C-alpha cells in the first residue's frame, strides 16, 4: 500500500487545487477583492483530505494507521496549497494583476484604519516597515501565503486520521 501513498496525494491534491482555483475564479467574477475573501476555500482542503483518507482506507482492506492518515492528509494539503498558490500566482501575473493590487491596497488601508490597535502591538518603526512591505509586496508571496494559511488544516487532518484509523488485530 505504500506505493499508493504518492498516487493518492497527487490525485487528491490536484483535485483540491482545482476546486480552490475554481473557487478563486468564481470570487474573481463576483468580488472586487477575491484575494481578501478566498479563505473559505480551506473547506475544500479538509473535505478532500477526508475523501482521500476514506478511499485510502477502503483500498487498504479497511485499515488505516494513524501515521498513514497524517501522511496522506498532510501531503494532500501541502500539494494542494502549492498548486493553488502557483495557480493564483500565474493568474495575477499573466492574466489580471488587479486582484493583487487591490489586496495589497486594502491591506494598507486596514493597517491605517486599525492603527490604534497596531500601536499597542507594534512600535512606529515596525508599523512603518509593515506598511512598506505591503506596498512592496510581489505576486510570488501569494504562494507562500497560501502554503502558510493552509497549514491550519493540520488540526482537522489529525482529527480525521484519528476518526478513520483502524489497525489490523495483532495475533
């Protein structure tokens, strides 16, 4: 069954990335800032991880070890996040840069509108550095942002792996 682990991660990671990219394109058509509201797409990751683990377990004679569940779930999530980030990067680089510029402009606007809150957290130099980094952001940072955000799926991955785990009885 170990030979099928990469196959499952590639197949379900690709399907997840496709769903997330279609979600992004749908948001692009209905929202002025699709990068600012795309976070619900993490639900696609969690749903596809569950499906991948269910199929992996079914094709493994009904058994799934915890380490297999975490491995499959983590790799599906990571592969999907990388592909989704690359897809969004390609979209904003070659098709339309407007979502990226809107996203960074709204980030700067949000920082200034909540300046009193950030003054408690950040000193003036760090606040100014954060504003400068938002103004100088590059589209490749969307890939890193996607990978970092999708790591929140680790908790559901662990819970799903524990729920679906079933070990072979020891003699």
